[in-house]
């Protein structure tokens, strides 16, 4: 019987992944935790506790007490926020991962999931169809922390046989919980503003293409990787996965098909330089070969669902 701990269950990925994991493993076997309060459905559908991943002592007690067999560590400071407070972001992103890796090794937790990001790539990386193995010279503190984290994951796997699995997520688009402090966040904000105000001011230039993915694909990828046969996995740093590629202009053109008067204006800020250091599209052939990964949602399908669901959510909030 698996007993799963989700750290960061109130966040953009965690709030959806917790519910998906509860569907697979049973509500009472998935322990959701965060330093902040979680959405109602996360709290109602199973156990939830406030827990700080930096609090090693409480963490180890928790893992022993509930006989945890798998940990999903989703707490992180994203790219934009990390540039505002570089050393704090480095400390939080690295210490949380090292706490978990070492605790898992000591206590004997069977499997760990840790998210990496396209932020591990940098200006020297080929931008189109970025390969799994390539130059990785990130120039953001978030990217540096993700790259270092990948090396630590592989190290713990090789040195201690700890079964750590990881994905380099592209920008994730979802309607349930908003992202916070990332460079790809525009692709979520735009839907709320389109539905509420009919216009959006974008912090990236119109032709800034980035790899993106609709959340249901990202959740499915995560669970599929965690359930994949250990012998099939050739990557123990982090897997490239690919979904959709578009720029702000292409996304706004797609939105205009359903919101005719929608207007977008552009006021690039410091996140433009971050976006320009990242790839435009990702080659995920290794993930496809190793564990049969394949994305499902395209720009049109994702936009239709995002508009419908953000509309319902904003209506409910009135
Ligand atoms: C961010 O923009 O920082 C994240 C990411 C791509 O990892 N969404």
C-alpha cells in the first residue's frame, strides 16, 4: 500500500496533482501539505496539514509517523520571484530538495518526484527542438537551482540507489490555482483578464515563443513517469517533455476567436530576458521512447477549456 506525501499541495501543480493521486491511490493515502492553506477540495478530499519543508525535524517525524513510501516535492520559488531575492530562492529551492533526498535515503522512502524546468537551459542551448542532452548554462538563479537539483537527483540515484524521478516542465497553464512568480505566468493571467476585462497587458514581447503545456497533460506525465517500470528509465537527472509552443500574439489570436473584442498590449519587463534565454520548443523523444510519453492538448483545445473554466470560476466568485 503506497502512502504518499505531497509537499506544496496548495500550489499550481500540487493542488491538481493531489486530487489526481487520490484518484489513483485512494483519498486517505495521499497526505497533502503546504506552508499555506490549501484549496477546499484538497482539504475536503483527504488529509491536509500545514508543514514547512525547511523544518527537517517535523518532516522526518511526519514521514515516519505516516509510513510515507513516496514524496512529491513541489514547493519552489519560480523564475521571476527568484530574481528578486536570489539567495533566499537558492536556499529554499536547494535546501528543500536536499532535505528530502537525505531524509528519503535515511528513512527508506521508496520513490521521490521532483520537478525541474526548461529553465535549466540557457543562451548557449539550441532553441528549437532542444535535445535531452545539450548545453545547460542557465543564467537565472531559478535555472541554476534546477540544474544543480538535477545533478543531485542523479547523484542520489547512482550513489544510494534512491529512486528519484523528474520532469523538466515547460510553462504550465491551468485554471484551478494560479501560478505565482514565473516567466510563463502570462499564459495564465491572460485568460482571467480576457474574461474579466476583455484586455490584457503582457509582460513579454508579442513574438516570444516558449514551450508550454496544459495542466492535465502535465499531471498525466507526472503520474505516468512515477508508475513507469524502473528498468525502462534511462534518465535520472530530469526528462524533457514537450506540449505546445506559442507566443503571446498567437495565444491572443486564439483567444480572439472566442472573445472578439479582446485587446492585448505589450509592456516587456525583466522577465523578457529570462524568456529569451529559454528554448522555444523541446525534443522529448527520450521520454517518448522510455515511458511512452505523448501530450494530448493543442493550443485550440487548451484555449477553449481555459476560457470556459476561468469564466465559470469568475462567475462563481461574484
Ligand atoms: C517559470 O516560468 O518560472 C516556470 C517554469 C517554466 O519553470 N513556469
